[in-house]
C-alpha cells in the first residue's frame, strides 16, 4: 500500500485537542454537546471529521478556532494552549462568509493584504493565479452577489488557501452544492491541498467525500459528540476519483459505515428520527458492494453512487 | 464582441427606461385631467381645490417672482445646513456607539428616550432656546436627520453577521482593519437608508418650522397663500415642497448608491 510521499508545507502546524468537553446552558437546561473529545491534527495532513448532522461538528470547529472556550479540556497549537481566535488558524464557515462589499479579487486578496505580506504586483499575480485555478478569473471584479453559490464557494476556498495558514479548519464547505459542482470542488480542493500540504481539518457529513479527501478519518458519535474511531486512509496521492472503486477504499468505507450504523442503532433506540434513513442507506450499501468489485475487473475504477448523505438528518 | 453585447444591453436599458418615463407622463396627465374635470363639475370636497389651470397660471406668475425663488433658496439652505451638520456629527457618533459596546450601553438610553419625541415637538422649545429664528429652524432640521442617522448606523453595525467579523479575524485583521474594512462598509447600506429617511423628515420639519417661526421659505409661502386667501398659491407651495423633497431624496440616493456599489448588482 502506498504511503503519502509528499512533505508537509513549511508553515504547517500541529493541533491537538485533549479531553475537551463543551456544555451549553446551566442547571437543568444543561446540554452536553462535546464529551471527552481527543484527537490530533497531524502536521501537513488532511484530517476529516465525519458525523451525523447536529452532532457537534461546528461546535468542535469553533472550539479549535478559539471562538468558543471548552468547558474543560485542552486545545493546543504546536504545544501552545489556544486561548482565542488567531490568524494561524483559518476557518472556512459552513455558510458563505465572503464580504458582500468587496469584489471577488478584494475578498481573495484580503488576508495577505491586511497582514501586509505581499506587495501590490505580487499580490495581484498570486490572487489571479488562484482565481484562474478555480475558473473565476473573469469574475475577479464582480461582487459575491453576482456569483452563483458554487462560485462563491470556490472564491471562499481560495480566499482561505492564499494564506497558507498553519492550520485550516473547514466546516462542511461543500454543503448545499449540487453533485456536479461538488465533485469539481472536491477535485480543486484536493489539488490545492496536495500542492501546499498544510494541516487541514475538513468537516463533512458525507462519508464518501470524507474518505476520498482524507489522510485520517475521525468518526464522531451523536448525543453527546465523542470520538468513536480514528482511521488511517492510506490511499495513493495525488487522489483521483477512480480510487473510489478500489478495494482499499471500499474496505474503509465498509468499516466506517459499520461504525456509523452502530451509532444510528443507538440513536434509533433513543428515538432519533434520522436512524431510519440510515438503515435504508446501509441496506443499499450491501447491494452495492458487489458492483465496484466487478468494476475493478474491468480495469476502470467507477464512481460509486453517493449514499453518504442518507444518514444526514434533512 | 463584448462591445456589441454591452451596446445591445445599453439599448435595452434605454428603451425600458423611456417606457417607464412615458408611463409616468401618462399617469400624471390623466391625474391632472381628472382633477380639472372634478373642479369643473364642482365635485364634493375636491371641487373646492383650485383647478390645475388656475394653479398653472399662478405658477407662471411665481416663476417670474424673485420672492418665490428666494423661498426655494432659504428652505434649501436650512435643509442642507441642518442635514449636513447632522451627518458630520451623527455618522462618527453612530459608528462610535455601534463599534463600542460599553459606550453604547451608557449613551444609547438617552437616544431611546429622545427618539419617540417627534421633531416637530421640538419647534417651540428651540424657538425659545436659540437666539435667532434661523438658528432654531436649522436646529430642528438637524434633529430630524440626526436621530435617524445615528440609530440607523448603530442598528447597522450591531446587526452585522458575526461570521464576517470572525472571518476577518481569522484572516489576520487588526482592530483597525475590522473597523475600516468590515464594520464601516457593512454599515454603509444602513447609513444610506438613514440619510434618505432623514432627508424626508427634515422637509417635514422645516416646512412646519417655517410656518411657525419664519417669514421666508417654501413652508411660509404656502402658509401665506392660506392667510391671504390665495388658494392657488397654497397648491403651488405644496407642489414646490414635493418637488424639492423628491430631488433632495434622489440626490441622497444617487450619492448613496455610489458608496454602496455592491447593492446595485442583485
Ligand atoms: N450556542 C449554543 N447554545 C446551545 N446549544 C447549542 C449552541 N450551539 C450549538 N448548540 C447545540 O449543539 C449541538 C451541535 O451543534 P453543531 O452546530 O455543532 O452541530 P453540527 O454537527 O455542526 O450540525 P450540522 O451538521 O447540522 O452543521 C446542537 O444540538 C445544537 O443545538
Ligand atoms: Mg455544522
């Protein structure tokens, strides 16, 4: 099996979370969202968090970013405790946060401009190069309201990538995109990551997307959110979509689905509404197992139909 | 290629613009004709209003009258002096209160109490308070625009989505970057709304103030028509105030859209 041969970017940092708990409210209204969460974002690797909708993924991101303080436990970046937000951890939010009053160009070049890292010419070149990479060079002078949802997502992705932060925290950045745009975005993102090798955390509720992108996969539980299992994803890089037909990919997927299935059963017992959806998806998975194996014999990896969103609570 | 497209687009835009223009002309014409007809037939209530033909002939006389134009000039000076002073003080104050939580908590209750007092209710007090009638009129005009603009800016800043501020922080903004590049531009649309509304209020205020405290201005012109029993002059005064108010608001909107180019593009 091929290990990643790429080296981490020079600015990549290592971030870790130890026994983090987070509760909201007080007394009888206490809501325990995170419970004893521990994991590490390894230097220069892409860690993916998967978990059902509403399990506390955004809360985890907010704690890592420093926007929210954990109720107990430690969060640290390169050994230093995290006490608040900072430019070393860049967040891409679940909802678009492009500044509506700036053009695409101004948005994307914002980070280096305020930190005064790049001068005029250099900044313009780098920005345009990135915009070209995601197919937005003709939209540099347009405002976000003039872009489609997918274009806004691409702009936001490069607005983050241009900074090469120590750690990049991405909260379901592709949620709400149509399947075509989504797979294009996955490709852009994985290429950008492989080029720069920063430390990345990518949150998703789509398992297939998660495995496709990940070096490591962190599977979360629901009510409260704990780390259920951390899996290494040793698929070859640069990643191609064809990997989704490989037996290694399918093994990981089966294992992950089994874990998520257990979770769903527990939720089911607790009366959660999304469990039924999940069970349906899981039974479909059984049928699917045979197909990609046949695909491999053809010598051509084929794209597996997405079922990942089925356990999400819509 | 691009050139041709943009020329074609400009053509379409011009055509639709002229179509709305002619529709406007049409409705105004119909309105005037109906009005004339009603006064001719002595319809109840409307029959007592001077007919458009009388108004037009009075207007024709007024247009050659320097006094009429002096009324315009005096009202305009009062409006814009009060309005501009209100912006000069109100905009920075609003930004300060919006960006500074503690200052807002301390000072905002004063605004909350003052706001419901209609600017017109300030007229008697300010006539007593200020040494000249001119000053008292400018003062009430100022008040009319001042509260609106301050409240709108504070509202604009405090309702900014926290995501923008968080995004700006994580992209490495300093405190001054957050203010100049995020809070200020994000609040601009509310500033423009505040100014447009404020401009409308200043006209209401100045007209009332002129009727009470002045011997000049469009408000006084209208009032004089009433006192002298020259009913067409009342209508001329009213229409002049309407036109003046319309153009002042249009001016604010024009300037405002220059400052908020991203709102045009929806
Ligand atoms: N400020 C808050 N006060 C109280 N409860 C909160 C707060 N923020 C989040 N929660 C609760 O924490 C739980 C997790 O929320 P969170 O947004 O982290 O979930 P998520 O995994 O990101 O969901 P999704 O996939 O839908 O984005 C939810 O049950 C939510 O109600
Ligand atoms: Mg979320």
